[in-house]
C-alpha cells in the first residue's frame, strides 16, 4: 500500500515535467526571437520596429506564462469536499443508488462465475462419460450462458437509456472520493479528485482542464499561437530578406532554422486547437462529453445563447475575457446544470 502511494506520488511529480519543459521552451523561443530577429531589425533595418516587435513578444510571453501559472498552480475545480454535508439527502440517495447498482453487478458477476465453475467441474468429473451426458452438460451450459448474456444485455440497455436521457443532469456517487459527483464532473485518477466540468488532464500544463482552468487553457493556446505566428512571420521574412540582400546573409543562416521550424509547427498545430476549443466554448461543450452527446450539432446540449456560453467560461465581464484569472466571476457554480434534451 505504502509502495503504491509512493509510486503515485512519483508519477504525479513526473507528470509535472512536460509543463516545466513547456516553460523552458517558451523562454528559449523568446530569447531566440530577441537574438535572431530583434537584434537584426535593430542594427540592420528599423530601431522603432525592433522595439515594437520586442514589446509585442514580451507581452505575449508574459500572458503565456501567466496563463500557464494560473493553470499549473490553481485548483482545477475540485468538487468541494463538504458537498455531501451541504446536500445530505442527495448524498444518501446517490450513494444508495450506486451501491444498489454495484450490488446488482456484483451479484450478476458472481452468478456467471459460479455457473462457469459448475460447468468446468462437471466436465472434469468424467472425461470418459458417454456422448449423451456430454450433450446434457453442453446444452445446460449454453442455456445458462444465454440467460447471463440476456441479463447483461438488459442491464447494458438500461444503462444506455440512463446515459442518453438523464446523464446530462444526473448526480452520481464517486466511490474514490466518497462524495457526490455533479453532472459534467469526472474523477481524475492523476489528481485523485473529482473535477467540475472536467475536460481532460493535460500533462503539457501539468493539471486538469476543468471548471477553473478551462478559460486559462484557452488563453494559453491563444497567446502561444499568436506568439508563434509573430515568430514565424519574422523568421520567414528574415530568410526572405537575407536571400534578397536586405540583411547580411550570415544573420539568417542554419542557426535560425530550428526556431523557424518550431514557430511554424507550433502555430499550425496550436491555432487549430485554439479554434476547436473556441468553438467548444461558444457551443458549451467539453471533450469528455463528445462520446455521449455526439458532436457539435446534437440536440443534447448544455447550450444557451452564444454570449451566455462564452460568459460561462470566460467570465461575466467582457473586459477580462483575455486576462488569465485564478477565480473567474461568473453566473454559475459548476455544480448545477440544465440541459436541452430533445428526445
Ligand atoms: Zn472522485
Ligand atoms: Zn487531473
């Protein structure tokens, strides 16, 4: 048990490593931008433009770092530990329902296991038994397995019906946390807690993307794409000017190939992700819901108006939409949701 805890702790420390690498990479790219681009523009082209580019890049770097820090150090939206004390009746109900369901499943598994053992015992008792008795055993076994399969199909059907009609507003019980699990919340086995409005656990930012971190995750992608775009434009135009003699050729040589490639690749990959996450915000959808809500245009959704959907993630005040925040003032608590379910 102790070894398991030690292993989990080490795993959690190890999972923070990509986020540290992310910080180092962004810092390295900002330094490279000043060494290769700003210094060249300053000495060869226009001092004013060099200062403007430097200020822009430093602003973007600050916003990226601030977004990353707000995600890395923030509570991603843990389900409050005292939720079961605040809503005792709900807690008792979801716990009883869950135990009943688990009991049913456990009973079914036991039944299937005991039937399998019985069949195996009968078969091993007399290997030289006549064909008649073998047929009896086989027929008996197949009847039992059909019965078990029918029960399992019925139970799967029931669970499916619940998942499509009630899952979106249904409160569940989390056995790991011994607490109520609100709709849209999920248990993260890396954070070992239930997270409100849980999207996914992102190792690149070292935390879960949930109720408190979704906005900052979007801003991190947005500012990083913007910085990468600025870098890619400057590096590529530097190469172009170098080839056509406006800059000395040796200033934009193989040394700038790595930052050029990195900026371009980062821009293309992260800008697509920024658009995707932006669309999810406007549509009030999260990645973990895609499996049962089935896409952006499904009639099952949590969507209100586009403005309300944006406010639910980015905050009530539009002036702070592009500012990373630890606590986002907004008109929702992350626990109670209403859903549009049209069937
Ligand atoms: Zn949990
Ligand atoms: Zn997590």
